[in-house]
């Protein structure tokens, strides 16, 4: 092998290697439903937002606790001032003073205000924890819906491709019959119109599929153009729980119901906090002071310990208005909690019944597909021997397309309603 042949061989190997590398890079991402949910939980911004909000509530609780503790402040003052003339001194006198002070303050009694604020902050932290659960459950439901939508449109593309193929085969048959003078030209024209309409529907279905893939990629935190290969089968599993069991589970486990119970307690603490304005407050203060006329001002010192009691004797009804507002807020939150509970339990019922309705449609549409396929086969045989009409055959192709799409839609509706049902029940996200 001469030098040029060696160079050419190396070049071919490099091109082959690059081509193989591109093929590997272009391989679609294989995803199960569980994989999709895991990626979403890891990458989705809504989850990160809920977690940050939870951390904010945690530090708010620490702040409430620290408000009840000891605080120490250090103050340094540099002063120079003059004293006007007096009967004792005919001239202005100038004084320079440097002062250092350390003060310790401890709230001894706040009318239970600080204690109630701590208890309320603990409840707010519980609500924030539940917010994380809510965000996870909502995200899981969204991912399942997006995943199922990709599968649905993939099936619809397949159905539309089969329909286009059926119209193409029929058009070829009609063309042969027309060439033999067995059918009128209107048969060709009507067949071409139906084929064009089916191709238009296929184009739309392919676009719907591409958009659904982009939506799923967005939910799981992948680049929108990532090609996906979904591993799940487009079927369904019979749901074992009864409607009453689902409702009972939701009443106990749905995080939003627990959140509103906690919000009622938090609102009740607002009443207690407002009523603390009727009570006295007691603060303990201890001070140590150093001062003199030269920096750093540490020669002379004195100390002070005092217990300060304050009582709001008259505030023009300000405390009363705060209490009334807080009491009405308890009523508002309680009514809102009842409304939320009713809405949740109603949603559970609706999703359960819709799921069962879709399950029945799966069976009926399966029969419809078989009947439509058989009708098309019979009509094709009749048309071949000149006993059937072109219009009947075209109608049967369309009927088969509709039956198959209804079958796909029933599967999609069943699984989507099941996902909605489990989210409405408050099923935990593992």
C-alpha cells in the first residue's frame, strides 16, 4: 500500500468514526414513565421554588425563636460639645467625650405574643412542607399527562399513516379500473380528495406529536428538541379501589386539606397575637458604660440594671380593631377550608367516574374497530368485483380511522383520569 492509499484509508476511518459518533449522539433518549417523573423531580423549577420557600419558612421559625432570646449590643460614641458662658464661667467651655456601652436585653414577658409567634411559625413551616408535597404531586400528574399525550399522538400518527395507505391503495385500484373503462372519472376525483384530506390530517398529527414531545422535554428539564423513545405500552390496568375508598383516602391524605387545617390554626394564633396588645410587656436590661475624654474612652465606668414594664392604657381602639380583623380572618379561612375540601372530594368523584366511563369506552371501541375493519374488507372485496360503490368504500376507510382514534382516545382518557384521580387523592410521590 503506497502513501496515498494509506492517507485515503485513514481518511475513510476518520469519516466512519465521525459518522458513527453522530449516529450515537442522534440516538433517541429512551424513557419509561418513572424515568420521566424522576427527571422532572430533579430538574423542574417549580420543585426547586417550593423547596426554597420551605427553607425560607424554616429560617422564619428560627427568627421567631431568636426574638425571645437575649440580645447584646455594643455602642461607641465620640462627642465634642460646648457649654455657653454662665455666672460660673464667663467663657465658652469645650468638652470632648468618648463613650463605650454594652447593653443586654431580655424580653421577660410579652403577653404571650412571642410564644404565639413561634407556634405560628412552626405551623407555617408545616404548610411549607406540604407545599413541597403539593408541587411534587402536581408535577407528577403533569408529567404523566404529557407522557400519555406523546403516546396518544404517536398512535394517532400511526392510524393516519394507515388511513393514507388505505386511500393510496384504493386510488391505485380505481385508477386501474378507470384505465379499463370500468369506473367513471368521478371515482378517481373523489378518491384523490379523500387521500389529500387524509394526508392533511397526518401532517397535523405529526405536528401535534412533535409539540407533545417538546412539552414533555420541557417538563422533565431536557432540551426541547430532544428525540424521545417511550418504553411504556399504551394500555391500562384496572383500578381496584372503590369510589368510597378513594374519597376516604383523599380526606385523610390530600395535602391541601391538611394545609387548610394548619392555616385555621395559624389564623387562630393571629387572634392571640393581636390580644397580646391588652397585656403588659416586661423587659430586663443590663448596661455597662465606659467613658473619658481620650480614646478609646475606657477609664471610667458605671453599670445599670433595670426591669421595664409597659402597659397600653389607651390606643384609640387600635388593639380592638386588630383583634376583630384576626377573628374575621379565622372565619374566612375556615370557610375557605370547607370550600377547598368540598372541591377536592368532588374532583375525586368526577375523575373516578370519568375513568370508569373511559374503561367502558375501551371495550365498545375495540368492538367498533373490529367491525369497521371487517366492513372495510367486505366493501373492498365488493368493489373489486364491481358490486360496491366508491363512496361506500371511502366511507368505510374513514369509519375505520374514526374507530381507531376513538379507541386510542379511550385509552388516553382512562390513564389521564387515573393520574388526575391519584393527584386529587393526594397519592405520595416516591
